[in-house]
C-alpha cells in the first residue's frame, strides 16, 4: 500500500511544518522586561515605589511618580538628587525638605535666595517651581515655571522620595 506510506510522510511533513511555525505565531515563551534607562538613579521596583508613595503626606501620596520622574527631566539639567551628588548649575537637592533655603555648602546662591529665609517644605517648593522669579525676585534659577498643579504635585512627590524626605 504505497499511498499510505506517502500520506504518512506528508502528514509528518505537515506536522513538522506546524511545529516550526509555532514559536513565531504563539506567545513568546518568556516575557522580558525592558532594562531601565542607564541615566536613571537607583531603579525602584513597583512595590518600593508604592510603599514610598504611601508614606508621603496628602496629596503627594496619590501622585503619579512616573509623571513626576519625567517632569523632573526639566530640573535634572541643573540639579542632582542623590546623597553626595554634585552641585551643577543648581545645588544638589538631597535633604532639601526641612533645610533652610540657600544653605548647601559649596554652592554660590543669589542674594535673593539667601534673603528668602524660608525652610523648604512641599508648599514652598510648589510656589518656587510655579515661578521662581516671582517667589524670589532676583533668583538665578532660570526656570520658566511649571504651570500645571498636577505636574507640580507629581514632581514634588518624586523629589521627596529621591531626596530622603522624612515626615
Ligand atoms: C537652568 C537651571 C535650573 C533649572 C532648570 C532648575 N533649577 Fe532649581 N536652581 C537653580 C539655581 C541656579 C538655583 C539657585 C538659585 C539662587 O541662588 O537664586 C536653584 C535653586 C533651587 C532650589 C533651592 C535649593 C536650596 O538649596 O535652597 C530648589 C529647591 C530647586 N532649585 C528646585 C528645582 C526644581 C524642582 C526644578 C525643576 C522643576 C528646578 N529647580 C529647575 C537652577 C535650576
């Protein structure tokens, strides 16, 4: 029965074909997560972000950290956040909450910010980044201002988490 042998061979070939097609058509065996961008500071897991966020006072505890991080790109040309980070065009911001304005060692502040006299808290930072030249006329922080209140809340939450904020 020659035809039967032929059919079996043909079926086997078909089977081999569909087996070959399977990996291409089916879902990938493993889902790989993209590595974080090389410029990011120490990456946090989603669980760590959630816990850090929950520890912040309202309304910062409901902020969108990913948006805050992306908005901080507007600040990171001039500021570092990590402990021991260098002063750049602007001073390093680690530990800024609870610190008197214009007191980072080794940074030369404007007279305007030296005279400000306030201690940084979320409210002052919010006013500051809304428009620094209104908050302290004569400041040398040349930043046009962040007009969207939600963006400010998100970026402040991000700065809190990255600069070691303690309630
Ligand atoms: C073009 C550079 C530049 C950008 C962009 C910038 N800053 Fe600044 N920042 C400065 C400079 C310069 C100072 C010092 C101001 C002074 O002495 O008047 C400063 C001061 C500060 C201070 C006060 C620090 C202290 O020790 O008292 C904070 C807080 C701050 N910036 C936060 C931010 C945040 C948040 C952003 C983004 C929303 C931002 N800055 C964007 C340059 C910049």
